[in-house]
C-alpha cells in the first residue's frame, strides 16, 4: 500500500485537489444562505439580577415561528411606576398608540393592581387597520383578567410581519398557562421570545447603592435584524426595584433616550413600532425619588443611562451585515444638538459607511457628510481623527498623516472617528455600523 | 506524441483543469474590476444643436487620467446672461465659492468681453485649503488673458480626487492650444472631457419658437458614479441662444432646480462641488425676456425645465450599481413641499431601495418611509400603487391585490411608485434608483 506507483498517487492527489477547489468555487460563487451570529456580538447573554416585584414567562403561540417561544408575559407589582419612549413615526402601530395613551393616564394616577406586559414576535400588527386596535384590546382584556388587574395597565408590543392581521386568539389562548409559570428568574427567556431576525439576545444590568440600599436595574432589547417584509423594530424593556415617582422616571427616560437609543443608527430608517418601557417597583426601599435635581435622581439617571446605552450599542452590533462597530464623536459644534446632527449625518451617509466597509480611511467623505448636515461648519476649521491618528486639520490633510497608518487602523472591527468642527463647545457621540454586501443580501436578496 | 501513456495524459489534463479552476476561483473571489455601462443608459449621446455664440474645446492635461481629454474650455459671447445653482453643502469647494461670487456680480452689471468656462476632471480641488483658492485664481487669470476678457467672467469647476492640490499649471499650460480649437460643434467633446466615473455621457436639447424666432437649448452633465476617494459630484452646463435678462434667467433656473436636480437622489449624499450654470447668448433674436410672468418667460422656463429634467434623470440612470429607474409620485399631501419631502424620504430609504433591488413589492417599507418623513400623514388614509396596481388603501392591503401581480411588476427596470396621503392637495415627484451589490462594490470594495 505504501509503495504505489508515483503517477497513480499523483492522480489521487490531483483529483482530491480538484474536489476541494470545486467545493471552494461553489462556496465563492453562491451567496451565503444565512448569516450567522454577528461578528460584533458580545460574548454571551449577561446574568441579569432578580428585580423584586417583576416576574417573567415565555410561551409558544406559533404565530409565525415554530419550535420556539414567541410570546413574553411580564407582571410588575402593584404600586410600580412606568415610563416610556416611542417611535416618532407618523404611521405608528396600534400597540404604540395604545401604550402612549395608557402611559399618559398612569403618569397621573396610582396603579390598581399589577402592570402587565405582553410582547409577541412573528407579526407586527402594523398597517392592519381597525383590526389592529381590536387585537390590542383583546390581548389587554384577557391579560388583565388573568393577572387580576385593569386592562388600562396592560402594555403590548408586536414585532414581525406587517400588513397581516394578528392572530391574537393564539396569544390569548396560552396566557393562562404562561401565567402559571411566571418567575423572577425568567428574564432571559422573555428576551429570547421577542427576537425576530436578531442574531443574538441583548441584555444589560446595573447594581448600585442608594440611601444605603442596593438598587438593581435589568433590561433586554431586540433589534435590528430585518428580513422582508419585516421592518427594523427596536423593542426595549427595562426593570428596576428603585423607588421613583412616575413623573421623574419619565423625565429621566426621555432625557436618556436622546443620548442612547436616539444616538444610534443602522440605516437611518425608522420603524413604526419602536418602543421603550421602563418599570420601577420601589422594592429596593430607597426614599422615593421625587425630584430630577436630587443627588439620588442623578445617580439613578446615570446608572439607567449606562444600561440603556449598553443595550443601544448591542442593537448596532447586530446591524444587518455589520462588520465594524463605529463610534462617531463630534466636538467643537455650535451646540450639543448640532453636534449630534452632524454625527448622524456622518453615521447615516452611505458613502461613509461603505468606506468603513472597504477599510478605506476616506476622510473626504467625512467632510462631505459634515457639509450636508445643514449645521454650521467651516471647511477650514475641521479636524478629523481616525482613532488617535490625526488625519486632517485646517482644511487640508495633516502633514504628519501617512496613508498606511489610516489603512492599518481601519482593519480593526471597533473604530472611532472624531470630528472637531472648531467653531463652538457643543459635543455629541453617535454609534453606527458599516454598510456591507451583507445588508443588501438580507434586505434585497431574500424574498418574503 | 499522440500515444502517450494514459496516466501521463490524465495528469496533464487534471493539471490543466486545476489551472482553470484556480483562475475561475480567483475571479469569483475578486470583486469585478470595472462595471460596464449602466443598464439604464439611453441609446447614445444626442445630437446637440449649435448654439450661436458658444464655442467648445477639449484638451488633455493628464491631471489624473491619461489617454483621454480631462479639460473643457467654453467661450460664451460678450453680452450673454448667466445664472446658476450650487450645492447647499457647508463645506463647498473653492470653485463653487468663486462661481457664487462672480455670478452675484454679473447679475448686476453687463459683461465686458466673453464669458469663459473651464472644467477639469481628475482632481476636485476640494478640501485643499488656501491653495485651492490660488488654483482657481491662476486658472481664471490665464483664461481671461487668452480669451481677452476679465478674470471676473471666468467660471471654473473641478471634479475628481479630493484633498490633493490641483496641479493647475498643467491646465494653464494647455489653454492656449485649446483656445485655437474652439468650435461651435464640439459640445460632445466637452461633455466627455468632464466625465469621471460616469458610465455614459449625458446630453439633452430643445428647440422651440419664440417671437417667430427659433430658440435652441443644449446642455450636458456629469454624475454620479463615485470611486473612493472621489465624491458624487454633479456638474451641469446648459447653453441657449435665447435673449433673456440675467435676473429673470436666475429666477427661472432657481425655480426649475427644485423640480429637477433637487428632486433626484442616488444615495442622499451631497457633494461639495455640485454646480449648475446656464448661459444665454441672445443670438436667437427674440425680444429680450425681462419679466418672469410674461408668456415668453413661461414658455422658455418650461423648455429649459425639460432639458434640466432630462439631464437629472440621466444622472439617476447612472447611479452606482443601479438596475432600476424609479419614479416616486406623492399626491394628497398638505403642500407640494411636503409631498416632495415624503417622496425623498421614500427615495432615500435603504430599506425601500433594497426592496426594489430584490424585486420585492414591499409596501410595508413604503409605509415606514412615509412615517419617518416628519410630514403629516395618516396611516389609515394612505393609498399605494405600484405602477397601475392598487396595493394598499385605507390602512390595509387592498382586497383586489394579488402578490403575484406586484412581483411581476417589480421585474421591470422602469418602475413607478405612487403614494396618495389622502389629506390635502399637495403633490410632487422625485426620481431615484435601487440600492444593489453594485453600489457596495463601487464604494466599498474598491480601494483608492
């Protein structure tokens, strides 16, 4: 066996080589049929702390997916505060409109019984006419009955296919069974039940001391994978045992949203269903936070912001086809708002995003994006850094800049772009990802 | 020779096969090195009429390209009117700033000698600091001397690489020679000299009767192919023999720009160099148009608009990677401006553009884009057509709609999307193309 004639041995070797080459060729010619977990995903889902007064359950209604949970039920104890932030879309879904109405009422009066949260994946209940409102009402009524509370305290979200009526009976049909499994330990199961085309589950948490009491925050999110005809929907739910008034919680949530979820962008498109809800049970036993200017409010706001920003960045890391996570920092602007607008103009520019995808330190495209933002800028005052590398200053490429340094920097997957406008003291940071063939593949090549 | 032993023959065959397979593999793995002419290109460059008083020349300064012309010189007779429209970017290039200043002066006083126009491709003279201003000045002075006119009457544009000093000596060095070849017949050569990554030259013309005189309009444009680190720059030059005052010409050009060049979008990015200049020699001999409300002004405005819109659509047809030409018509809006804003929100949405690329009649993404436009809209009043097919109405998919009809329609390359907001009488139309792998290829895969 060991002594075959050379030609035969060689033939076998060459035939093996041909087989391997043909396999490689097929792989190179075919578009990948599925994208795996985002290369920018964190190591795993974090261990979320138990939030006293909050219980989770997940169930399978088989709305669209089979063999997995697609409904999440959460019960939040009576006496809790709730606040929220929603899509600014003018074609908002039935659930979003319903949440906004209920939230406005709960800001003014005490809860009577627990608060309920029902979220389903597989169907967005969006652009479904008056039937959509009926589905929200049916789920709210059924959940209120099971949890022994008022339907005005049941919040719902839906994410998935749009334009198809939501088969809400399927959801209503499993609520009783789900309620029997409600547990303080099941946050991760809820986080996974609301995923659609997310490539990983997103969670974040914080623990800190307030008035000598340990306060905990735990949250999860879904977004922003999209497959036609679904839309980018970001759903975020955060729970804390802090004692805080609804009005102060709402103010903090609104302020924090600007510098977290409103400072990220994948493709500049806005879902009709984006929802953020924050629930505070008060079980931590701290003195209730009643003023936004108190020291306790500031500490709580900062900790909550940390959780919100962490979740927001994870959404970017799951951007369709993303291979680079990009932080865009704008300083020297006329105001903080102007800085964020310039940052968004850069972060949403297809030319900038494709340059990052191509690992091209193309500062010219950054200048273009600054110019089109509509905010005050002076060509000859601009300073641009890629990471720590000074690329351009005073209207021209920096003398010290060497193209090979820029090229080497762009090969990383965690990148920072800093732009100083040189005209004021405003600053802001936004986060985005690159625009790749993967994005086109997910959104154009796949048909529903 | 013919009777080699089978093993040796087989070895040769297999080695040849491996060689061919490796070549195929390299080709499949590599991004194509050049994209051909856009599949949406018109049949060819049109025959442009001679405009009395306007002479063209093209020359090769070898600024970046070799073996082709890269400079265009145009001389427009003394006594002509000139008007323009420029990028709104706040990081405008030196040429644009210079054109704006000169135009403002010429609006108020008569010309003294001919007007000159010098345009180069290969280098955009953008973000080149004060050196950029010096280059514009040097070219203006040299051209004025050669044409026997004032430097304040020389307009310049540059398109190509940014951030590199323009070697203006190369341009100045060939001006004398070029001026000797000035001809009324050479408009197409000028159109071709200013191309960068355009896949075809763009020209349009009109002829009509005014006061019993034949008036002619001829124009050409370049845009919007882009290869890093170049930027999307749209340059448009239009010439007419109509007699019209500078002030009226400027008003007509500004109004027409909104519904032509400002109603197209490829990727929503804005160049630092976009320039439109219109020159009117008066040689046609019509009574000079001095009022925008006159019948003659309205006829001229309509004919000029036709040429502008034709060129604007050609720019869209040359959008990077474009495979579909898409007209987006919005009706029933609160105002015409609102309609155009909603149209632009749809036309710039990456999700809508990738749906078109994937031939997916995804009206859900259209609803999303309407919602994010920021303009007034009511989810339950929306009506959407793809071509003549009613897709959605009153907040839901139309009863008569069959998905296979939508799918069949989307296979065409010239598509129309109509959205009626159902709340007012405002209307507007914008034009765009789809977002494909070709766009990513051009803007990400190629490195400078």
